[in-house]
């Protein structure tokens, strides 16, 4: 009998995590790799949050929490949703999970039936399509280009809808393009969706605070979309807490209760110390972490300026998150220092081998013409990495 399930055999490895592992392995062999593959802030978690975790340990938080999160954490999330997004949720609409990634897995697990379609505007975050497929759904990719700042137009959305469409999943600010949908742009998409009352929206807002133009908009903020939007958020990015693994949703009650049920059979709930620390993180105003956002913005400007000086890198101006997503198709069909480049995967691997810089192929995000460069790295590393890339392609 086959050892592993078809389910896992048919699943791709997370390309972001795989590239980070590869970079780590090469570093272990003594190679001087600069890692621009992982979307992980290089800052430390702020001290005021660490102190809250230490206090929670001393206060003997060591038992299972309620499956969907401590009541006072849910209250802090409700306050955060109201303060930052003007969204009203009640405790039974909130579920705290082991990272926003588990929130997404829960949503897919409780909402998808075999062959239900999920519209994914491309480029999308790497794990969306595999989470959908793992749950027997069918990802429906909608290609966007630099010309529309990698945003899906209402016409494209309308054309992608079929009787099997169950949901649409997007992130804004977007990983990997950095695009930020304005309120008007979301409203235009909502105007299409109001004609199809059975379609739900997963609005992944984990980069909410990493926004260089301001004006973060939530799909659930529209009265006619509130009842069919699941807002996903978390602390990994803005609070530099990737390893603490806390994410959360605000959702229609039926969906939240189903996520609670699923999670109760799978993890029993998120880590109790991390949950206590997140109460402190969310109760503080976002201005406490503005220094990180300011630094990311300077790095974005630096990356764009440096990439501008390299032939064949075409980028949009990312308004948020900490990635640039250059189109590098100019190099396809060429041979660089003896290596034939036929696609973005070849190009990204070439940069790893030749420039010792880790990036991620755009294929993993549903766009085969681009690569993703994370600028969650120091300015010195960014400058050195782009110098190496320039040398490798010239
Ligand atoms: N959504 C997006 C768009 C992401 O980039 C990430 C990456 N961490 C996640 C969700 C998952 O975040 P986490 O599980 O660390 O909360
Ligand atoms: N979200 C990050 C990224 O896109 C972290 C890696 C992951 O969870 O896949 O790089």
C-alpha cells in the first residue's frame, strides 16, 4: 500500500520556506548567501511584548486556553478591529489560531467542498493555492500585470465567476506585489460581488500596517459585504512576531464557530504565552511599531532605486508589505555566464548559485515572469545583494 496520502503527494512544498531552507543549508556549507527569500521582519519583537510574555510565564499561564482564544485576547482583537478598521465584531465572531496561515487552512477546511472554486488574483501568496487544493477546492487564477499594478479589475473578477465559485482570496497590501487596493477599487470589486450573494471573500490584511500610502481599506467595511467577508489578520509582520505564531479572524458567526470546531480537533488552540503577549501588542497603538514601517519604506525606496539600475528588471511601485516583484522575462531565452535561463525558476536558482542571493520564483505566486525579492533585510545586505545580482546578469 502507498505510504503517503495522495493529498500530500499532490501538494507542493512552500516555495518561500523551501528557498529559506536551501539558503540556510548553503550557509551551513560556508557559502556567503544573502537571504532575500523569506518574508520575515529582521527586527526583534519589541521589548514591551516580550515583557508581557515573560510575565505570563511567571503568572503560570500553562494550561490549555479556550480553543478559539482567551476572552481578553478576543476583546483586544475586537477593540483593534474597531480602532484600526472601524469593523464591529462580537466575541463569537473571533477565532485566534496558530498564525494567519492556520486561519486560512481553517477557512478552507470549513468552507470548501470538492470542486468548489476559489478565485485567486495573481500574484497571490504562495500558500493560498495549496491550502485550497488540500481541501479539494479548485484555485482559479486571474492573471494581472504591472500595467494594473498587479490588481484584479472588476471585469476580470466578473469573467472568472462560475456557478461553482465559492470564494475569492486576496491580500492587501499584497504579498508578493506590494499592491494596496484603495477603498474605491475594493468597492468596484464589491459591486460585482453583490450580484452573486453566495460568494464569500477572504480578505487577508496581515500587512495592514506595512502600508506606505495610508488608507488601508477592509472589504468587511462595506455594509453589503460584511456578512460574507472573513477578515484575516495577525501579528507576524507588523510586530515582528513570526515565530510566536498568532493569527486571527473576524468572520460571520457560523464560519467562526466552524473554525473553532475544526481547530478543537487539530490544535486545541494557539500557544497560551504567545496569546497573552499579543493582548499587550494589540492594546498598544500601532504607532508603537511605526519605526519598523519607516525603516521598511526607506528600504523599499533603496531597492527600487538600485533595481532601476539593472537592465531587464521591470517593477511596479509597491505601496505596502516588504517585497518587490520584478518582471525578469527579459532574460528568458538568454544564457548568463553559461547558464541557460528559460523561466523565473531558472533565474532565481541562477541568482542563488551565481550571486549567492536567495529570492523566490514568481511561479510559486502564480506569475511565471517575475521573481520575489524580500527587503526585510538590512540596508547593507540589500546594497550588497543587488550589487551581486547586477554583476551576475551583466
Ligand atoms: N498571509 C500572507 C499574505 C502572508 O504573507 C503570510 C506570511 N507569513 C501569512 C498570511 C501567514 O502569516 P502567519 O502564519 O505567520 O501569521
Ligand atoms: N509569509 C512569509 C513569506 O511569504 C513567510 C513564509 C511562509 O510562511 O511561507 O515569505
